[in-house]
C-alpha cells in the first residue's frame, strides 16, 4: 500500500471540500443569492462524497474515510427527502397550477 505524504494530501484535498459542503447544507445556513445556484448541485456532491469515501477507504486512510462517511450520511439526509413524490407539494394538490386556466 502506498504510504506517502503526497497521497495523504491528495486524499484530504478530495474529502475536505465535500465535508465543507455537508457542513454548510446541514447547518441550515441560508445561502446568499449568489450561492443559490450552487446549492442545486448538492445531489451531485452527495454522489461525489461516496466516491471520496471509497477512495479514502481503498487507500486505507481511516480518518479521511470516517470524515467522508459522515459527510456522505449528512448529504444523503439532505438529498433523499427530496426524492419522495410528495416532498415538493402538499398533499391533495396536483402540480403547481401554472397551466390552469382561470
């Protein structure tokens, strides 16, 4: 197994941005209007967090893998409720009413 400082740095450079994104999403910070489009990329970052978890685990960096695991769980908690069919609209309503003629 490769044990070098360069590999350690590269693994942490992959894990830390994902962990920072998870902290921002789970802390409930309201993004400034310039950051709102970036928040839409959270599902992609959640998928990337699994990749960083696998990378850290494959390279046997336990601390980095633990941080990536926590970030993956936090991002999954932020993303998975939005996949429910009733998550975006209240019960009993269909659609947004945009095409309804009045």
